[in-house]
C-alpha cells in the first residue's frame, strides 16, 4: 500500500530552513558535532537525521535563529523525518 504525503521530506525541509535563515551547513556541523559530509547527505536526501540528540541540537539552533518555540521546530523535524522514512519504504 502506498500513501501520498504532500508534506516536505527532511531534505526539502532543511533546504527551506537554510534558504530562509542565516544558518549555514557549517553552523549545523559545529552545533551538532557531525561531519560536513553528513549534513550534505541530509540536504541531498541520501541520509535522514535519525539520532535523537542531533535532532534536539538542530531544533535548538533553528528555533534560536528563527525566534520560534523549540517544540514547534522539533515537531517539524520529527514530521519531516517521518515523511522521508515513509517515502523510502514505498
């Protein structure tokens, strides 16, 4: 069974965030202590952010930059990762 989800996957969501904020991939790399290549794999859709600690750190830097509630960003990260997982499973 396949489902059509008209929501952005994680890579699309992250690209949108980077395009509408001052956050750069290098900022993410430093903030969540990961390799630059990992961030670019997220942006290309080859990988999904699965680590809970990294999700929390990413939500914190984005919410701070956008001056939004941390929980709102966390939900967006969780949902976009879920969308990516569903798309991969189809």
